[in-house]
């Protein structure tokens, strides 16, 4: 063939490919669902890259945007508001956001979905996620919860710790290794946006098969849902309370059976994958549509359960299937534990498997809050494929009970025993690792230990969320990329009897093994805190609990920790009550196949001992995963070997204050002050002298 012809044909093909690439609007096509959020040419096993596009924007629930009409629910189906016609179009239904079907509420959607699209990758793949903020009024960031971000601190997605937030119309590309494997999720990490729906599942499949792997699986993301509050309002309610105006009274916090408190935040409904139903009473609902999981009879299924909840822990079980086999927590495989139910806290993830050997029918995945005297649940339907399809949630309400009493076995209890004595309570002291990535022998001995008290200490009227009495305030520029901009560091005298508002940091050294004892003590105790560490996973060495009476109700704090330093009882400087326990010599530590995770509940009146090896230089947020507690100041930053920080990308965004100086700019009326009069007088004299000299 003539070389000139080859050249011209090649040029034409190149132009055609360029035109095609330019015509492919990934932002619009992924947002509208024309193509998946993650490009089909990526993310599969054996490929190096998993690349996705996420557009974040506000939307309304119970709204059919194509016709610009509200919808309502009846017997598990959606109806047009004015015609009462059932909406049957399967292409439209995923984009009609229902939540619990109660009126129409603002939600933060990702690619027009709530929750956002699930991202699946394979261990050690490079994940590239392009994020675009199309919210008109809010800035945002995305945190990849569970990803260690080894060497990519700048992609951790925490506003003012690892990056500047994205304003309206701005884009940011996150690039990181999919590691470790397991069940994780992504969510907003600025303010309380997670409560408005800014989250989605992130599943990383292992490079080698785990012992408890099943071929079939489902993902269930849990959330507590409130009708009245957006993210900003919710935070204000936490500070000042929620009031019943009809009787002019403040709502009191609900409590669990052991006496642990929850919050002023009201639980209206629970959601599974963005769908739930509003319970007007224990026996009546608004019949909103539920998420439905399809299963075949006589087969093993894995359920990956993720808690994106704002506040509440859930007790999870499956009706009609008395045994659940727990196989992983926070992405790390554990030795199989056969239980009847387990408790999951905000930020945690649990994988369990069931064998579908029951009669062909419809069953319920139930997540029930631990509140005493309340029936608050998130629910989904587990539908055996050969059973009659029944989408009406009301017909399944009577079957939503846990039927193992009085011999139930519960896992991940935030207490030692059940107050109603209807079974056995297992804690994380009973878990053992079964993961090929775990190396518990690396933390058999420690180099240094620290104590951190997560609590609400203070006097009446001022009880800030804090760690060791420091109420965290974010810096104005990211600690990782602009450390020189830190102006809010904690003062040296912020300890013992003081409460400080500052940017609390603790520096650690790469290569060392650290023991953190997390406590929930002092006059700010009373609320349980699920604590999450970024950049690492840790080994749970021991959980210590308070004192319980014969009825299983808390009456005093653990005797293992002393809060005697400081006379106000804030417990800003906890220590071991027995000094011989220092240096890692705590009795009762789990030293054999210690289980690994990244989020752990710190029980009220108690403590948790965790260990990890510092192997990831960076600035890592360490905080309570209840958004309301976190935004109130219950967090800090672990600064690991800043001299070894990974290099930030070129043109990485910068942010901070713009100030003239610290002095006020005076706007003074001429002739109104003595100083101005003298200045004007001297100017006149100088002018006269200059004119005379000329």
C-alpha cells in the first residue's frame, strides 16, 4: 500500500477517535445513568485501573423529575401524585429517591442516586475517581473509608486535614491504591453531609480467595433518617436540644437497656440502600417501598452490611434464619462466629453469610436500634425467588421479630451482659483474625503508649465534644499540604482542669509500634463513641467495661483507669490505675490471632486498648464516627513523621485566610479626633514651607 495512503488513512482514524473521545461526555453520561459510574473498560480483575465519575448535587425525595410531579407510596409501590397511576418504568425507578416515603425532603445525591453508585475494585488496583461538586450552596470532600491511602495522604478526602474542600462547580480527582480488601464505603467528610445521603458502598475484592468466600452476595448500607433536619439544623439541634412545642418540653435523650445514652437527635426511620418505611406505630407504616434482595433456596449468600448511620447503632438479624455466620469486620476476615444477631455502629462494616434453607417465602433483614422501649428499625426484604412476589411491606411486619429468646447469642455488644438476660453477649474480645493480610505478631510489644479520652466534659451549659479536653477546630488550610498555615495549635497548658478549643495533634514516628488506650470516662461520659482511625487499621487488644448491677444496668466506671489527675473530673489525662500495667503490660490482652479493624466502639464507663504499627507517614484524622460528635469537636489528628510525607501532586489546590493585618481599618471622620487634626495641621505647614522654598 502507498505510504501516503497509509498516512492519510491513519490521520482520518486518529481524527475519528479524537472526535469520538470528545463527544463522550463522561460527566453527563454517568450522571444520567447512560453509562455506569465506573467505566466498563476498567475495574475488572486483572486490570490495573478502576476509573469512575461522581457528580454530587442536591435533589428531592419523592419527586418524579421528568414530569416535575410528586409521587406517593401505597402497598410498596410508587404512584403518580395526581393520577394515582403506578410507576412501572424500570429505567425511571432508580432515579426516584424515596428514603422512607414521608413527604419530600432534600437529599444529597451522587449521579442522581441515593446512596451513590457502588464502586467495586480489586486489591492493589489504582482507583481513580473524578468528583464534581454541583451543589449550589455547599462545599464538600469525599473520604474513602477503610482505604489506608499508603503514600497518598492527599487523597484521604478530609476537609482541611488532607485537602481543601470543593466549592460549587469544582472538580477533584482522587487517586489511590485499592487496599486493604473488603467491605468499605465512601462518604462526605465535611460537616454533617453524610446524614443527607452523601455516601456509597466501596467493595475491594481480595487478590486471593478468603476461607469463607461465597459466590453470591448482597450489599446493605444502613442509615438512620430524620424528617426535619438538614445537616446544619441537625448540628444546632444537638447543641440546644429538640423541643416538643405542643407541651413546651425538651425531648430527653433515649437510652439503651444498660443505661447508655444516645442523643437529642430524633429517630424517625431507618433506611437500607436508601429505602425504608415510616412507622407511625409499631404495627402501622406508610407502606413505602423497601430494598429487596433476591436469593435462591439451598445456597450460601454473603451480606456485606455497612453502617453509614448518623448516630444510632443497630442490632442486625434475619427473620426466619436463626443463625448468621460472621466472617469479616471492617474488611478483615475473622474466624467464623455463629450468632443470632450482631451490633453495628456508625462507620463499622460486617460481613455475614446465611444458608437459604427455609421455606420459599419472603423474609426480612432487620436492623433495630438499641433504644429501650422503642421500636425503631431499618428493613429490607429477602425474597426467595420461587416464592410469590410480595412487595407490600405491611404484610411482612408481623414477622419482623428475633425469635431466639431466651438463648440468643449477640456479637459486638457495647456492654458485658444483657439487661433482659435473654442470651449471651460476645464482645470484640471474642474475635480472632482469619485474614492473610493480618500480622498481629508485629504488635506483640510496643514502643510507646498514649491515652485518649473521648467524652463531653465540662460544666453545665458548656460540654463540648473533645479528646482529652481539646475540642477540635479544623485549621483554615490542610495540615498535610499547608502545615505552615496552622494558627490554631493547642496550647501547652491545655490539660487537666482546662477545656481548650484548638487543633489537637499527636505526633508519632514511622516504624514504631503504638498502643492507644481509648477511654470514655470522667464527667463527660454517658454516650458510646465509635472511633475511627484514618490511614491505618489496628488490632483490638482488649475491651474493658464499667460496672453493672444484677439487672445489667451500668452504675459505675471501670476501676482499671484512673481519672484522678485534675480536680474537676474531666479525665483529660487518664492513666492506668495500676502503674505496673504501663508499657503494654495490661492483663487480659488478646495476644493470639488478634482481630484487626479500623472502627471500634468505646463503651461508656469503659475503654478499648488498640495497637498498630506506624507504617504510613501522613496526617491522619482520628475521631468519633458519629457525625454530630465529630463536628462538635470529638476528633484529633495523628501526625506521622512529617519529614517523610509523600510528595503532593503538582498544582495541588491551596486555601486559607485572606487578611489585611490584625489591626482594624479605621474609618475616621475628619476633624473628629485630636490625632487627625494634628496630622492635617502639619500637612498644611509642610505645604506652606514647600511653596515658600520654591
